[in-house]
């Protein structure tokens, strides 16, 4: 069945996303890359610490990894709309494999330059975001519109499973004879994903307009502004992301300083967020079919506020775990609905640009919120950061109910 045919298929003929071969390819590749990236994310900070014993170097590396999303997201989206997205994904994955092998070679030969780590880290995250953008746009081509929520839920399932398995991955990385092997494992997982991606079939490319790069750039901006519902939703998400960022940034600090948890216990508690996300990925498709999208999003915002508030009053490990579970559940439903609406309401030829622009805006306030959370924790106490997150999310919920978004189907 071709992409054109799936777009016009009757609901009873659609079946599930698992019957579409191209989706299976994307899903399998995303699973491999998710596992590989998790190993990389765990191994790299430990490698840097062994090399430098410096929290500044580790913090700088983390900040650099945020930059591609903030600075290049829209430009990457324009490129994704102008080229064959399958080839774009293949190129992005290939570059990551090569750079990981370069890092491994540097460490093995002891030719270590921290500046090269920063540069390679920036390029790696740029390629990773390029892959994620192309994956988002390809899903719109290979899955019929009525199944987009289900497709996004299945892809979210990968992230939650990797999150739940975090302690197991941590133990595995720490058991390696040398931490540099973690880079080889990541490169291997990405290489297998690269091979699998060659099996992707169907139209993964929309013929670009004859305009220039900057004309395409401006057209993406105009499309987002024209789509008033998506524009309003993007602004709301930018603010809810800030609230979630403040909450997430202080969890480890709260567990260590207030709850006095050891690292292994804290790791197990953090898994409850992934378990909540796992439940969300299993129920969101049913919920979205049963309720209006706007009402579902708004309700999830309110429930996320309550999960933040629960962390504010948490005085035991069980309340902390419950807060994380509920936040993972409700926020994942919210995010999946946002992504599905973005795909459904955006023309195929513009999806890369719109995804790039909105993806950048979603995280625009995040670094500032995380930075402010650290100061607030020292000034008035970490519990009040959770209270502030709850109040901000609740106010955004009130605003949401006053907007046309609340009535969105």
C-alpha cells in the first residue's frame, strides 16, 4: 500500500501502525539509536570526569549539547524539507558513527584535546537533532493521519523503556573494562540502525518549491503564525517546558540533599518517571479517540501541576516516587498530543520547517528556567522550586482554558 493510498484509506481499512513496513523500519531504527544514545549519555560524563576531574568541563559539555536545538533547529528543518529525508537521516547517522569512532581513537591513542570533545559533541548533537527532525517528518508520510497519535505513542514507548532501564544501562557501562568501549557500543548500535534504515520505502521526499533557502525559512515562519492554534500551543508548550525543566532539574538535588538517598536508591526512584511514561504510551491513543484533544491536553496540564505539588509536600521516598510516576504519565500524554496535532495540522511540504521552529521554541525558556531553579533552591529551598513549578503550570492551565485551544478537536 502506497503513502497516497494510506492517506485516503477508510478508517476500517487502516488497521494498526504495525502493518506499515516503513513505520516498522523507523521504529526499529529509533530503538537502536535510543539505546546507543543512552550508553553514550552515561559513558561520556564519566570519561570526561576521569580525564579532567572538572565539573566545569562536564557542565560546559552539557551546555554545548543544548546549542544545536536552540540555534540550528529551524535551519535543519528547512534543509529537511528541501532534500530526500531518508538520505538526510542516513547522512546524519553516518556522521555520528564516524565521529564516535574518532573520539574512541583519540582516547585510545591518548591524543585528547578537550576543545575537540566540545566540537565533536556539538556536531554529534546537531546530527542527532537532524535525525529526530527527519524522523518526525517521515512519520507523516508513512503513517495515515488517523494513526499519527498511535505512531507517536509507539515511538514514545521506546524513550520510556530506555528511561526505565536506566539503572541497568548504568550498571552495564560501569562494568565495562574501559569506559571508552561505551563509545564503540554506541557506534555499533547506530551502525545497525543505519543498515536498517536502507529498508525504508515509500515517498520520503516532497518536491521543494523553487524559492531560495531564506524564502523557505520565511515560509515556515509564516505557516506557523498562520496556524493560530499551533502558534498558541507552541507558546504554551514553551512555558510548560520551563515548569517541567525546573521540576526535573531539582529532582536529583532533592533526592540527595533532602531525602538523603544513596545513588542506587535514587536511580531506582527515578525509574518511576519512565514507568509513568510507559503507561501513557499505552493509553494515549484510546484517550485521544475518546476525548477532545484540547480538553485532554488541558486536563493533563492540570494533573501535571498536581504531580509537581505532590513533590513539594513529599516527605518520604514513596511520595517522591508517586510524584515522578504521575508526572511521567501525564506529561507524556500531553507531549504526544502536542506532537500529533503538529503533524496533523501542518502540510507535508512544510512539516520539517514547522517542526524545527516549534522544537526550538519549545526549549527556548528551558536553560533560563533550569538556571533560575538552581538559585531559587539555594535561596528559599528546593521544595519551593516544586511549588513554583506547580503554580506556573496551574496558571498556564487557566490560560489554556480561556483560549480556543480548549475546544480543539
